[in-house]
């Protein structure tokens, strides 16, 4: 799998990533860092514990990472969750938004793993 194919599969913007980072090698470097990042697990744990402030911080950071890596689908789903948490008053959609973010994150990790384990 090429980096471009990886981005297509995970609904990212490869062209934007190349413009921002300059090369496939640098993109791969930062995608590998994402694999070790703990913000997603912090987000899930904080929501389970109803710690909305910590959940907001983790979601906001994850959104920024996704935007910087041009991971469009993950950025979009995380943005919605971040905005709900920012209000401090989650509504009935929080579970759906978290599941949507979980799906997007799992797809990114699956694609990155396939890319980096070749």
C-alpha cells in the first residue's frame, strides 16, 4: 500500500498532507507517532468517567492532530464531538458522536498499521 492509497482508504487528503509535510517519509513518521498517541484512550476513559473537561481536552487535541495530518474523516468526526464537549452540556448525540469518532480512529489505525508493516 502506498501512502496515497492509505489516505484514500482512510478518507484523508493526501495532497494536503504532502503540501504540509513535504514527503511520504515525513507523513509516515507522523502517522507512526499517531499510533503511540494516548489522546484517544484518554478521551474514551474521560467520557466513561463523565469527566467532560478532560474529554474536551483530549478530543480537541485529537482533532488538531487529525487536521495537521489531513485525516479528514477523523478530523470531522472529532470536531463534532469536541464542540459538544466544549459546551459542557453533552446531549443525547454524544454516544453516537463518540462511536463515529471510534470508527474513524480505528480505520486510521488499521490503515497506518497496514502501511507501516509492509
